[in-house]
C-alpha cells in the first residue's frame, strides 16, 4: 500500500489523531471520527449517506470491503488496506468520509480551510 493512510487523514484541515479505545487509532475532525484506523490492516470510513449507498462499494470489492460492525447501518464500511481498492480510490473515499463528517459539524466546529 503506497498510501500512508494515517498521514493522509491527518493532513486534512482540523484533523487530529485520537485513541478512544486502547490500540484503536482514529482520525477526527472537531469531535467526530471520520476514519477508524485500528491496527493498520483496514480503515473504516463513511462510504454513503446510508447502507444502500455504502453497499455499492461492497458490491464492487466484495473481498476487500465489508459492512462496519455496529455503525454499518449508517453507511460505514471497513476497507482492507493493500487489497483490490486502488490507492487513488482510497484517497477519494477518505476525502468523502471527511467531507461527510465535516458537513454534519456545527459551523463553529468546522475547520477553516
């Protein structure tokens, strides 16, 4: 995998690293998570407004994209790093997850670009 996902996530305006559960690294903007990085073998991202939209990615990459536990019904997927999802598409998915989370933040908590 040529994309350093943590570095890419943290390069976003207002992004910061947190470890809300021991051994589980996440990237946040404001006080909201936009990427679950866990142990570094996969990344959890918001991949659609709902499960139906997020399922499109599961259909395209059935061996590398799965529904995220607990929050999958809200459009979150787990994407295996180093799998069939190309680096450029992974960057686009990180961008989209970040943008979706920022859009839900109160205006006062949104990063200035």
